[in-house]
C-alpha cells in the first residue's frame, strides 16, 4: 500500500515539474516577444511612420509660386487670377489638416504658407487693385478669411499674431517670411516652406532683408530700418533682448547703442509686376 502511495506522489511531483518547466518556457518566449516589439529599430520605424503620416504636401503652392513670383519677389497677380482655382484648392487642402498633430517645423511651414497663400487669394479676389489696404475698407488683415482652418475661423492677423507669434512657434524671423503684398514687405519667396527648409529660409530671408537697402540701410553711425522693427518691437526684444541684438545677429553691418536709428516709411503699394 505504501509503495502505491509513494508511486502516486512521485507521479504528481513529476507532473508539477513538467507544468512548471512549460510555464517558464512560455514566459520566456512572451518576454522575448515584448522585448522585440520595443526594440530601438521598431520604435524608430514607428516614429518615422508617424512623421510621414503627419507631413503636409505643399507642392501645389510651390508650383504656383515658381510660376507667378519672380526671383526678386515681384508677384504676377494677373497670372494668379488665371490660377485662382488651383490656389483655392491648395488652401482648402490646408483647412482639412489638424496642424497641432504636426512637428514644430511642419507647423511653422504650414502657417507661413497658409498666411502667404491667403494674402494672395485676398488680392486675387479683389484684383485689380494697387494696394491691399484698399481691400475691404482697409480691414483686409482683420476680416475673417473665407476658409476655416481645422474648423476654426481666422483672419490674417490671427494667423500671424496667434498661430505663429503667439504660440510656441514664436520666432522673430517669421516677420521676414510672412508677406503682406506690399512693396515694403520683405520679399515673397518663389518657393513654398516645408519642414525641411523652413529654418534655413527663415534665416536667409532675415539676412537678405537686413542687407537690402530697399528695406534697411544700416550703418554704424546711422541706421534707417524697416518700420517692422517699430511695429513689432516687443517681438524682436523677446527674440534677442533688443532690436540692436537682433539686427547684429543677422546683419553684416553692426550697430551700437550710439547708432542713431530711425524707421523707413512703409510703402503699401502692391508688390506686383
């Protein structure tokens, strides 16, 4: 009888050992699978996929700019009138995107393009005109745009002052990228902004504006600078601590606290051909 009991005990122990070994193997396999899904390669691939999914295609606007804007920023608005539908289609494509889901560079490019395209669209809708200030009773920058961006109604000033300069996208160089369709406005680029070029273009635009005597005449003793530095003084101080610091960062000609500074008259005539 004892032998039978001992035999049963041995069988039970053996069975428990088999179960324990099997569970250990299963746990090890599962653990390895978890490690595999969290590998750096997989994480990087996911991040790249998310980045690709969140990108915005600005090629349609790029094509329009290359066709209708000269290298020195003169805009052929009569030609843009003929491309009115293509311009509207591009802006409409932007309205269907939630920019919050984009990377910081992508958001910056998105809103600069949205601003510049909307300015052109506003001129085209009211063309011919010789100044944007003659559109909508001089309220072209404050009136609500005929597009809702991600279901939000905005004006041109809303895009510039809230979406760009009033957010974590703030950057003093943006004042040299958004174009107000005026002769004294920094040159409109004949290419669209993208996540990959926005930083380099912001810098090159700013440097170009500060070295162009049509916009800024900078000398050590006297500097006649764009009225933008007067209107948006707080932004330039926020960006670099002072207007002097901002100018010196991007201009080859330097100014000091002793430099006599005045502001050039702003020419609101249309920047057309």
